[in-house]
C-alpha cells in the first residue's frame, strides 16, 4: 500500500516533531497550574510513559516487522474483535488529529491572525497536509528532516537571547509542596509521551543500516530535553505567573530585545512553529489515513485522504467550545483516553503476541523431539 521509504534520521526528526511541536505550547501552562515551581520535573517523570510505549512499539515491530498495529491486531485478538477495537483506535486518532489542529488554530488566531476565522486556518492546514500525504511518507520525512533542526535552533535561541532576563532563583524552594502535585502534574506530559507508540506505523518503512535503538530513542530524549528546557525558561522568566499565560513560550519570545534593534521576533517564531505543526499534523493525519485504509482493506489510501480531512476539520470544532475547555480536556479525560489506546491496548497485544510466539516455539520443539525419537527407533 505504501511504497515509499524513509531513512532513520528522517524517522527520528518526524517522530520528534510529531510529539514535541504542540507540547512546548501547552505543557508549561498546564504543568505549572498543578505543580507550580516544580513544573520542570513533571516532564522528567512523564517521560517514563514514553520509554514504556516506545519499548512496546519496538517489541511489536520485532514480532511483525512488515505490518502496522491495525494489520496484526486481528491476528492476535480475532478478526471481529480486532475490527471493533481498531475502529475505536482510529476514532481516537481522529480525535487527536482534530485536537492538534484546534491547538494550532487557536495559537495562530490568538497570536497573529486575530481577525481571521479559525475555520479558514484549520482548513488551510488540513489542505496542505493532505497534499503532502498524497506524496507519500517520503515527502513528510524529508520535510521533517528540514524543519526539525530549525525548530530546535529556535527553541535554543530563545533562552540564549533572554539570558539577562532569566532568574534561576525562581525555581526555589524545590518540592515545597511535596511530590504529590509533581506526580499529578506529570500526567499531562505523559499523555504527550504516549504518542511515541505511533512510531510503530513508520518502522516498517524505515530503511538503512543505522542502529534501530539509537534512532528510535533519540527523538524521545530530544523531546524530554525540549520540555524541560521550555519549562525552565518560562519558570525563570515568569515565575509563578507562568500558569496565567495561554502560550508562555510564545510570550517569552516577545521579551527578546538585543541592542534595541533586534526585536519583534515573534513572527519568526510563529512561522517556524506552524512549519513544525505542519509536520505534526501530517504525521498523525498520515497514520489515521493509512490505518483506515488497512482497516477497510483498501488497495490505496490516497482516495480517502480528503474525505478524512473533512472529518478532521469537523472534529477540531466538535472537541471543545473554546480554548479553556480544551485545556480542561488535557487535564481530565484526555490522559485516560490516551493511556487506554496508546498504552493498555498495545500492551495487551504485546502480551498475546509473546504468548503465541512462545507457544509456537514450544510446539515446534515438541515436534522436533518427537521426530528425533522416531528416527532413533
């Protein structure tokens, strides 16, 4: 169905932007609302979920190296059960893509194009992503390899330019309210890290003799460092006021001023963020389209790209009435929904795959020993 291939560096940058692009927009606000000054620790604890899901995805890919989760699930839990659960999983993907599109729509309208209807923004994003997906996974991978380094340079330049304004004393006292609030605050970052399970949809198309473990772990570690860095920058600059800003990292970029002439760089920030958002939306969109085509047993996924795009636009407005409701969603039901579909369900598949493989090996050894005894007689 997908004849394109991507290299391991492209896979690394693609999965990095697939998770991290929106995380730096939302995580500092949500985490600081719960954990306060200790918000920077929430990403470290939440990354445990990312390591677990990445391990599950790698193990499942080892059992079924040429297949995605939508393809081998019916083999593991039965045809009809697999069809039903895959349908729920695809609805979850549709929900998440709509949520990501809504985040970027709110960000662009709230920060730059104030008078532009959000419907226009969301439709434009989906249309551009749909055109890229029609070009195949190679197009998305090459664009990710181009944009991700610029995205990381941007995130590194913000604290460097703001260095005179930062105050490390804002992080003290550490753990003033104990570990409970930090653990509660880590739930939202963990929701983002669970997205690394989707690397299993790209691994069958990765080529090259590079180290699988190295290039699969690299985006997770980069995401962890990015989240910790953005949380610390917001904390050092705004202190306890971080929770009051909707997009604190973007607000921080407005404070950049060098020698009175290098100012108003937020336009550059928006452009790079939109490019990163394009890769993130395209990656999730691609997984949804590919999974739907495999679920419906189609020969080609391209005919359903634009119809699914229409559903994504509708979902982006159905999810919540406003930005505050969307933030509340991140802090309430979204972590539970994500943990069920991105952690518990794949873990169940891994356990069943391991049990079936072990059972097959047991019967194989038993048949071999029986044949040996017959030859001996």
